[in-house]
């Protein structure tokens, strides 16, 4: 690589997950111990390889030492819990190695098995405690949440229903299948998790009011938290704003930032789910599960049609664009958030091609401070942020997604340079103050490190001349 600092950042970021966040792994050997059989529902539970991948985080915050002077102080410590979304993205850079390296193969197989158990037990939840077989202590998130369906706190760390969490469960399996051709992950537990996921899609595609009688029907999922932060709970006593019938879309109570949706038909997660269902159907065909594949393909097409019918709106400046959230009544939210899945990332998830006209219109809207309320720009940094951190911090992750969705050398180079200049500690931050780059949240963030590693691998393949010394040639694992 031409830039030794960029090379070192990649060298630090690529192994971040394996170095710091794999808190438990087992090959699944029983060591001669007799298995205890329980109910048929529990047959095979926690058997085989398992991997517990935490959301690696070293927290940092600003503290005042004088009225006019602030100091960034880091508090090192991990959240010993696994987010389905984060763990999938943290493992994503290693998927291409799974066919070549038996240990990586087993690590990802273990992650699929562990996520399957989480989805079976609590499909509406986003973050989970260590597996009971790990011997690790559980922890609590310090909140007193009222959630339906109820969950077991010794199993669940937090229960915010995010449609993208379930899409990421599928993505972990689909990436593994695409890179290895393996179908060994399709265990009875995985099929049970898939069945559970489809039940959630059925429940969360229901409208707020019965289309035949007009009567209100309470959603299967509700969430209330005592808080003074509006994004941390659902309004209307935990139900959320009304959603119309017949859209073909699936509700998501929370965004991938763990912030509550305003209008529950969240387009990025629906797009990701549509794509991952289609990929899952193909994997099932490869395993000769054609009937189930047809059912899942139908779900994918229904959601896809719903996005194009209800998720595309007319913008006064840019023409047809993808909305961030809709309700099926005609209301829409036009914005984007740095967290994946996002509207900016639609080509990366495979929903549209990067040159799609509606996407290009949307992209221009999202990368403008005048038309995306969460595009933040200051003296030292710029990019897409989101309400999770506040109105002064942009996320390096958004610049990495921007680079991966661009074909413009200048734009890509600028994104890389901004991320590099903001990573003084040698790893990627969660967010950076746009006016004071030395002010940040999380001195390192394993998910962001994974996105950085994937961005470098993407550029090494598509645009090797931007990062490699001459003669630069494309590199692919």
C-alpha cells in the first residue's frame, strides 16, 4: 500500500473481531458426556460448534474540566452481549477465508448456530447474553423495559425489535453459503430459526387497523421504556404510529442504530430482508428444499414490490427517491442514518445497482446538508450521522459506505483520507465531532473496524491504483 498509515490502520482493523470480540467458541465436542434429552422442541439445542461474538466497544466521552475546555476521556470496557447485526458485520470480512481456513470455517459455523438459538428463543430481540454453555456471566443493560412478547433477561440483553437483525441472521448464513458452497449450517435448529423468522414477518406485516372491520388491533410487539429520550421508546404506550394495510412491507419498531422508528415501515431493513430472503431461497434450492424456497421467494417479491410502490416518493429537487420510512398512508421520512442497512448502502446489500436512477437521485439527496437533516459538516469532518449520538457527530462508517458505493476516484480518496485522519488511535471510532476531530465516541468500534476492512478489500479489487504502489493490480482474497 502506498500510505503506510492506511496500511497500518488496515492491519489493526482487519483482525479486530478475532483479536477482541470472540468471547467464546466451542467446536461442539461432547467429550464423552451423555446428552440430556428434553422436549422435541429442544432437540439439538446448543449442540455442535458455537461462537459468541460481542459488540466490541471501548467507550469514550467528553468531560468538562473548565467551562471553555473539554477533555475526551476513554473508559475501556466491553459490553458482554451479542447484537445479531453487529456480529454478522464483524465476521463479514472473514467470510472469503472460510473456504480456505478450517478454523475460520468453524468460527462462522459456530456463529450461525448461536444466532439460530437466539432467533428461536427470542426473535423480537436484538442483543443477547452469553450462551448458557459458555460459563460467562450475564450482564444487565440498566433499563426497566416493558416488552411484549416477554423475554428471559438471563438470555436477552436488550429486546428492541429491529427487522434488520433478522435480515442479518440470514445474511450470515447466505455469505457463508456463497463463499463455501456449504449447506451444513442447515441443521434442524437453523430451519426452526427460519420458521420463527417467517412467523415474525407474518405478524409484523399486519396493519394497525383491521382492513375489514376497521377496528384497532394491538401489534404482537410492544416496547415501553422509562426515558426522557424519545428515540429510546415507542409512542402510543409502546405501540408506535399507525401503519396502513396492503403495503406488502414489514414493520420495524427500531432502526439499526437502536433508535425507534417514526414511521414503522423502515425501507432499508425491508430492502435488506427482501434481498436476504431471495438469497436464502437460492441456498435452499441448492439443498433441494424447493417447496420452502418458493415460499421464501414469494415473501421476497412481496416486500420488493411494496418498496417500489410505497417506498419511492417524489422529491421537489431530485425527482423519485427512496424514503427512509413510510406508513402506507402517504407520509414519509426523508433522511438517512449512518448505521447499516441504510439508503446509501442499497447497492451494497444488492437491492439495486449503483447506477439505478432512483438510487442515484437518493444518493445526491442524502449527501447534501440541504436535503438530509443528518448529513453533518463542520471545520474538520463531515458525513452522515444520526440521532443516536446527536447533531454534531458524523460516523466514519458512513464515509466507508459512501466510498464503496462510488465509482469516482476523487470521492473515494477523500472518504478514505477523512477516515484515516480521524483514526489517530489506530482503529475506527463510532462517531466523530465534525468541528473537533479529537472528540469522538468509542475509541474503537469492532463493527466499524470490519466495515473499514471490507472497504479496503473492495477498493483493492475495484480501484487498486488508489491504494497500491505501481504497478497496481486488482487484489482479491
